[in-house]
C-alpha cells in the first residue's frame, strides 16, 4: 500500500476527498500539526546566524532540533492514523458465526478501537508541543517571521481540535468506562491548555505586528 506521505499534495487531497473513509480527520489532524511544526522550523532557520539574535542562538538550535523531531513524528502519524482505522474495519469483518467467534471479535474490536483512539491522542499531544515551541519563537525568533510563529500555532491548534474529535468518536465504541473516563479527562485538560497557550501566542504576535 502506498504511504500517504509519499503522495503529492494534489493526490493526497484527492484521496482525502474520495468516498473512502480513510484517510480522514485523524490524518488531516496530523498533517495540520506537521505543517505547523514545519513553520516553526522555518522561523528557527530564519533566526539562525542573523544579526541581533546572537544571544538566542543556542536556544534556537535546541528548539529547531525538537521541532524537526516533532515534524517527523507528526508526518508518521498521518499514515499511522489511517492504518489504525483500517485495522478497525478489518476487525469488523472477523467471522461471527459461533459464540466463540463472536467473543473473539468483540475483544479484538475493543483493542482496535482503543488503538484508534490512542493514535489521534498522540497526535494531539504532539500538536500541543508545537504550540509550546511557537510560543518561544514568538518571543525569541526573527521578528520578520513572527506571523509564521502565529500561523504555526493556528495550524497546531487546529490539529489538536481535530485529533480530539477523532479520539472522542472512537471512545463512543469502547465499553471500558474507566478507560473512557480517564482519557476524557486528559482530553479536557489538553484542550484547556491548548486554548490558553494558543491565545497567549496570538496576543504576543498581535502586539508585535
């Protein structure tokens, strides 16, 4: 199977727009986060070696390393999310003629749905880290690229929101109430932090435009 990340932008969008349910929102969330972190990396590269930013060079170098690591992770999650969905669909097709088969299918489905929830949760967590990076860059990065730090935040924020929605739709198929409660609490905390941090970055950027 061709990996989504190897497609051209046009081909990926055509695949996304097709009648196939995957790739879907989860892969789009990871892509949004990857675009956000790519913009943060760009701000880092536009700050490196520039006059007036001598005192932050080491900080920027470390931020760039972290940003590029996140970009790699989020890029991988584009395909990982679709693979998790495909596993759910494959599990749904398991035989269910005997009671034993039905039980095996039920158990396998619960495992598949949990995995399908945990992949976008990972995406959301990675996107939050992108926002944290953009927050630093809005203060220390090249001022001529401060709007890019803001766009990085906006893209990552969208990635968090989209990923959280994909977690929640999978939670609706999970029977483990303790698992649902625990992950739901983490999602609420993640969204609260995301909203607060994103607003803070945008305030900094607006003030300096």
